[in-house]
C-alpha cells in the first residue's frame, strides 16, 4: 500500500506537469513524501482504488492546482485524507477494518472506544506502555508512538523540522486533555491516551510542521502548534469526530497567514547614532 501510494502520487504530478507543458518536477521528491504520508494514514485494508483516489486528491487538488511545491496553503496529504474521510468513512473505520485479525491486545481503536463508551469504561484496555509500543489498531504509520517520537526527534536534529510546532502542539494536546479529564474523568480520557493514540504524534512531527502551510516565525509557530492541539481535543471531546487531527490541522492551515503576521514589538525608543 505504501509503494502504491508513493508511486501514484509521483505519477499524478508527472502527468499534470506533462499536460500543462511544464518541466517535470518529480525529482524533488515532494510528491513522494505526500504519497508516503497519505499511505501511512490509511488502514492496511484500504482498497487500491481508495489509495489512487487519495493521491490524486492530495497531489492535484492539494498541491499542483496552487502552483506546485511551496505554493500550497494546506497540507496536501491532509486534503486527500479529509476528502476520503468525508466520502468513504466506512473504509477508514479502523475497528471494522481489523475485525478479522486476532491480536494479543484490545482490537478496538482507542479514541473510538473512548468516544463511544467513555474513559472510565475503557480505562484498563489501553495501557500507556502498549500504546507507546504500537499495541493498538489504527493507521499503518500512526500506531507506533515510540517510533514516531524517535523519527520526529531525528527530523528536528537534522534541521528538517523546527521544534516549536511539535512541542507546542503536544503541549496543546496535553493541557487541553488534562482540563477535560479533571472536569469529568469518567467521560474524558487523560492526556496520555490522547497523545499516544490516533494521528496525534504523526500530526505533531510530520503533518503540522509542513513548510508551506505553517508559520515561519517563532511566536506564530508556538501559537499555531498550541491551538492545533487545543482544537483537536475539542473536536474529540465535544465534537462528532473521534480523532480530529486531520481537520484540526487543516483549520490552522486556513488561518496560518493571519497567525504568521504576529510580530513581537520592542518597547522604548531606539538610539540614533551619528
């Protein structure tokens, strides 16, 4: 599935550049990354045509229609996943997708279980250690929490991702989830379950910091990440969505140009030198 997603994403970009008479640009591998991220957000049982449709939506509608690399106002992979989720939700139902598998752990998607039954009813089913080590059902590339953290740290150390958005994103998730949990622990799950399940860590390190759709200045980055985490928890706890990561980040992509205009101003007067 990952190979199909990556290759078709590159194929869509090549076809669009060919039809528009532009120079081929697949050598920059940006579409390969988009395809890889899209594939990582899908369940392993997704049909092939859903993957091909998703890469078309991500690359053509999410990237090429805006002018190509660096011009997209939204994360392309999230555009593809958002439309797939709205159109074929049943095919992205992780509980249904994995019903025929025999796991050594609870074969329920953690966030869906909390949404349906409340935190108290499922509190013993999802130990934090199991979630961290990937003992949960979910998307191909979003269940192994420890691997996502190590991958994110690697990207930060190599300078591909700045630390401000992942750290503030995680802070927004933890603080907002903690407030809900303290207000009603029987209904709302604690911060650790939210942090290590669903698309949370994948969103923090790989989706939210996408260069073209996120701020470039430090203060806006911190605001962007924190409010993305806050909105995601609001969607999960009082909205209709089980996860909310995809739509939460897209919503912050929408207001990103406004957020990035925030600049701290120095107080006092400057001294003019002769």
